[in-house]
C-alpha cells in the first residue's frame, strides 16, 4: 500500500513540542495504577462449594486464579440431582405441574435441581457460560432458575445445536477434566526424568497417607518446620520412606521445589479425599440399582457436634451380605425431619434413591422410631417397602436393663457393684493394689499348678462398670468380679482399715454375704446365655431368619434353665462360699430379711431364693423377651422364615413366600407373582435334590451357594425375594463401631477437624479392606482431576 494512498485516509499528526511532551509525562506520572489483589489463601471450601445450585456464587465472583479450582471441585461433585425429593407442585394454567425426576436420566449430565428455590439449573452453563452472553437461557438456567414444568421442550431448546453456547460450555467441562487438553501441559513438556520423579514422589505420598488412614493416625504436626524434631506423622513417615527407598530419595532431589514435594496440608486432604471417593465408588458399584437397607445412628463427637452415621446393608454380586459405611453427616438438630433432610442430601450426592431402600434399622430412640413423626415413618411415607426392624442387640440390652431395675434384690446388687467401682477404682493407688495383689495370686496359682500357662492366658484383668447402653457390659462386669473376687476383698479390707472408709465397710459386709453370692451366680447364669445371643446378633453378615431362630433358641434355653437348673446354680453358690469362707444358708431354715431381722417372714430360705428370686427373675426375663421381640411374630419375619434351608428346607412354604412377596408391591407385580409361584415349586425340587445344598444352615449360605451354582439366574424371582429378606437389618452394631472409630480419628488434639475431612478419614479407616484394594493408579487419576497439577 503506497504512502499517498495512506495519506488520503489518515491525517499525519504534528510532532509534540517539548512543553507538550513534558505535560504528557507529568500527566502519566499522576496516574495511579491498582494492581489486581492476589487470590485469598485461607478458603473454607466446605462453605464455598455448595451442592445446592440455588445457593452458589457465580464463577465470575471468584478470583481469576481460583476459578479453575472451583470448577474442578464442582465437576468432581457432579450436578445436584435429588431424585428422592418430594418435588412441590405449582399452578400453571389450569393444572398443577411439578418437576419430573425422570428428566435426570434424559438430561443427566447437566440438569440439576435446587431444594432451596425449587427450580432447575444447567450445571455446565453455570461453570463455563460467558456471563456477557446472556441470551439463550442464561437468565433462566444460570441465574434465576427454570420452572416451566409444562414445557419439557424448553430443555431441548436450551441444549441447542452442536455450536450452541450450552454445548460449548459442555465441551469446556470435558476438556478441563481431560488433562491432555490443558495448555499448561503443552507448556510444561519437560524432561522425562522430572516427570518420573514427580510421580515417584506422588506414590510415596499416597503410600504414606494409606498407612496413616489405616491406623487412624493424625497427619499434621504442631511444628512442621525443617528445624523441628517432630514434623507430624505425615512428614515423618514420608521422610522415613525416603530413607529406605532409593528411588524416592532421588526423586526428592530432582526438580522438587517446595510446591511439588507433595507435603502441604491441601495435598494431604486431596489424597485422603481421593481414597474416600474410590472407596465410595466401589461400594456404589457393588450396589448398582439394587435394593439395600438403611442403618442410621447419631452420636456426639469430641467437639460436641452431633454426628449422624449412615451404613448401607446390601447383597453383593457374590451373594454375600455387606454392611458398608458411606458417610457421617453433621446434623444441627436431631429431629426426625432434619435427619430425613440430611439423608436426602447424602443420597443426592451418592446418586442413590430412597426408592431402593427395603429396610430401616435404628437403635430405638424416639426421634428415629416414633410411629408417627419418627424417621422411619417419614421414609415409609415415600417408600412403603422400607420396613423398620428394631435393632435386636439393642432390644436384648433393654431386656437385661429392665430386669436389673425391676427386681429389688438385683437392683441393689448392681448398685453395690457401681459403688464398689467408685471406691476401689476411684484412685490410682487402689487400682495399682488390685493389679499387684492379682499378679501375686496368679503367680502363686501357676506355681502350684492350679493355672495353665500359654499364649494369651492369665492376662492382667480389671473391673468393668456395667452400662445400660453398652452391649454385654453387665456380663463382662460380673466375669471380672468373679475372677478378681479375692483380690477385691483384700483391697476393701485395706481401705476400711487404713482409710477409715465407711462405704468400704458396707460393701465388704454385703460382698461377703450369701445373698450377694447367689445373685452373682444367678445373673452370671442368665447373662452367659444372653451374651451368646448378643455376640451372634452383632455379626455383620447375620440374617434376620437366623437372628429370629437365635432369639427363639435363647428363650427356650432360659425357660429350660428355669425348670431344670435351680440345683446347679445352688451348687455353684455353695462351692463359691466354701472357696472364699462365706457363711452358707441352709435352705430348710426360716428366711430372715436383712432389712427387718426381727420380723418373721413365714417362709424358708428355699422359698425365698428359688421362688421369689430365681423363678421370679427368670419369669420377668422371659416376659421382657416376649415383649421386646414382638417383631419376631410379625408377618414379615414369619413369612421370611420359610426360606430357612435347615433340615433340607423343612420350613419351606410356598404360600408364606408368596405372602412375603405381596408385601413388596414395588418389586413384584401381578404377573411376576404368578411366575414366582411356579418358580418356587421348581426351585425347591431342584435344591432338595442337589447335594451341594445339603449342609446349608443359613440363608446367607443359601444366597452364596445359589450364585456359585448360577441358580440365581435360573430362579431370578426367587433370588430377588431372597435378597429382600437378606437386606432386612438385624442390629446396628456396624454403626456403633463407626462411633468407636470416630473417637480414634477425632480426638481432643484433633477437635478442629472439618466435617468433610473427618468424613473422608473415617470412610478410609472404617472400610480398611476396601481401602487396601484401592490402587495407587486410581488415586493418581482422581488426584489429577480435582486440582491443577504439574503433570
């Protein structure tokens, strides 16, 4: 282009004179530049990343350096799709319309629903839609939400063509998770040595985290500086690995700046989250679209937060009953409505539905069990097949507690034991005396050949306080009391003499009485029987049919003990009295009431101890068992017993199993009920004639054998019904174990753990077996997705 042509259109500007130049420089000097503030470092991501789309901040509201991190965190969580929510209706025209949860299946990768605004939103447009281009549904699907429930076509219009703004945003989401598309990867194509060193360090960090999570140990240290002698478990174990792993030690010297050593608190939390997500993925993959039972309990942690633990009971693809922990949720209050809301939120995150629930198990607290307002009632309103079964182990404990409070003599007996624990266990000096005296007694007995020796025998023992809420605690308390009786008497004599303790004198007199010895052996006889049942009920793979049989067997055993074991108990009492020089009572003599020694009772010792104590206590115990375990007579459990495979399927009954199937209308329609009836006859002829099913005693074994022999495919309807019985809950022991783990993970020194952090640590610690199966490669893949990594 010639200069003449240019001058026709552009006018040449005269050069500035010296004054103008000076003025210009002076004006530039007066201009104030405001550099962009740096991104905030201390961010509470638990509050920032809202699952509910109606509560989120726009992406543009975040610092530019944080937007990719925010998008990644949202992409890992996925769209909010609360399928089990009771969607409210609105009036549109002359009809009531509401959101259809089936739209989640059709538009599942982007459609989400807000529980707070009750409107639908677009997940991908929220993440990547250009806010300057507000046309084509930006306002409806990003800002305000969409609720034109009568116009489903609007959803398809929003998606648009290949080059629509929605599809452009969707493509950006896919590119963000696809590492090869990132520009930083292209810019950081460094030496292969540097890349390999990075992944060696990452694998070292993963191995370190795996060990600490398995053991439930804290990660951080009070002082993690290079001059500290204890930089926390994570740094110390990581350094120890490097000392014994030449490859890791070398990798720490190759391009290992402070930001790629993989030891920062955020990196640690990301690795823990990756482990927890992989474990949950494994559990949810096992469940799939199958049915499961919901086990819930709540407890307070060390920082006085009310925590609700959720366990799912299901049958895996091998026919094995599993109880898996899927999360712990901080609940602001423990009303049934709030617990239900928290479960809905957790299920939405896990992509589970309340429609899959076929059983509920709680500990019997009123806010969970209540017939009208309890959690089980709220869930059954949405799913009538989610039958509630009271925790059997908890009911058994209530039986023991009820009897301990009902009979005056037994109530005094346990009160005296509590007083003993306060007196003897109240000081370190007295506890040490118990240990020292017991050690001498054991050594003397071993020297005389009265005790056997061997690994695990003759361990140090201590007294245990019986607790109303601790299963088997009464039994363990009495066992330790029998074993340490002589030691306890010596300590009480010392306390009475040296410390002038009046309580010790009263306890000493009572503990050396015939009445105490009788109650001790009577309750020990009873609790030995019930403890066997309690232990059986706490098994993870226990099934409801076998549990009912165990309860019935225990009741029969107690009834037989009432009729036949009086003489046996009396002989044990006399033998104990002879061993410890305690005065015995003759059963034919007149009974003297210790509280009113001058008043004649008109009965013999035998009448008092056999009729008023032995028979009466066992009668009350049997009545309590019948009252507490009234569910065992319900139609659900009676019909379930027809699956019992014992004695060549002696209890098998087609009519009972058809009645059972009718209790699950969501699982069997009229046609399937008819087919099930025919299939049951074929099934029973087949399994009775198959030697592989000859020695099966429980329905858990039956389920596994059906899968192993492929009969679960041949008799698919029978197996479906069998799984419904298997998922029915027996006890909440698994949930109780989670709270025990919580006390290990969240201690007084770790009382400031965030809720999400504690949840991830607990999932890994409780589900150890699944965590150990998680490969480093799987963790690395997730680790890449949840943050902007170097490689």
